[in-house]
């Protein structure tokens, strides 16, 4: 039997969470990001791709709450729909890294020897290239597009999760209850899934929120460079790219997508910090 409950089912978790400022603020900002993406499927102030050249570069008004861009499209509608791309890239890219990286990390911790050495050296080699640079290289080779951007960001996440999983798993393998399980005749994989994985899930959850924020930044950067989400699909990064030539005509065009990216990343980072404090028994404290 695992030595710990599921992290989110730990006694008193939610009462402590509601008193943790970083967790609460991060959860609210993250919920707003998710709500914006979901709302865009049901309603937007205007059709996001509808152009009205007669009303281009308008400031905020009763008709267009955040103004219009160079093609007369409603900025508020573009922001709502653009949240979809950020969440899509974040969820799938982090999912790729979480599943593949955790599997490799658990394998390295369970097998040790040359298997562990090979996995860790491959991870070290992958980490020699920054996330954005790796994504740019892959999308430049295989072509621009949201699918290639997701794959590129996901591949970079794999060694990050592998290192986290391997380090956390090795600490669990040294615990007394794992030694007892081995003495009872349990195999390496039974111990891994019954004891090791449940005990490292807290670290993986925290890392996922942090990598989600980095994935949003990477998608925005790739779209800004024309390698990520392609027209006509709205993207916060491409909105920034289109606004840079219009800074003196309508500076708010750069402010709104930039603010959306900043708030999304801030929310996820604060959520990750809050979860780290709440799920790590060495850092958890009543608030």
C-alpha cells in the first residue's frame, strides 16, 4: 500500500489552499484563462475573423470593447479565441513531456546502471539547447504550424520531466516501505506503480504547471516569429507581431495580447508556487 494519499486528497489540503495567497491568485488567473477559451466556443462579441476596413484601428468603444486591429477585426474576440491556441499547445506539449519523461525517469530509477546513465546523458544533451531555440530549429526544419510547434515544445519537456521523475523516484526507492515491499517479493514494476509513482505525483503536478507557463510563452514566441499558429487562426503571439508596426498609430494593439500572455504566465507560475508549498511537507504550513 502506498505511503501517502493522493496529494489533492491529503487531510486539510483545501482548507490550507484557500488561505495560501499565491495559490488562490494563481488559481483565479488560470481559471480566467480557461474560462476565456471555453467562452470563445459559445460566444464572442464579434465574429473573430470578420473584417471591417471602415472601422480599422479604432480604440475601445461600446461596440468594440478593446478596439479593432489593422483589418477591422474585434480585438476582444481575437483574444478570446487566441486563448484556445495557448491552452491547446500547453496541454498537449506538457502531456507529451509528462507521459514520456515520467516513463523514462521511472525506468532510469528502477533499472539503474547503463540504462539510467544512457537516459540521463540523453536528457543532458537535450537540455543543452534552450526551449525556444529547440522549437525554432524543429519548426524551421519541418515547417511552421501549430502541430509542429506542439511537437517541438513537447520534445523539449521530456528531459525536464525525466530528471524530475528520476530524482524523486530514487529518493522513494531508498525508503523503508519500498525495502519492505521488495522483501515481500514484489517486482520492480509493481513497486514503481504501487509505491513510487503515487509518491512522486506531487512533484510532477507542480512541474506540470510551471512547464505549462513556459509552453504558453514558447507558443507566443513561435507565433510572433511566424513559426507557430498560422493565419487565419488567432494567436496572441501573432497579434503582437502584427501590432509592432502600428505602435504609433494604435499602441493598445500590443498592450492587450501582451497583457494576456503576462497574466496567463503569472497565474500558472503562482499556481505552481502555491502547489509546491502545499504539496511539499517540508514547505507546507498553515496560513
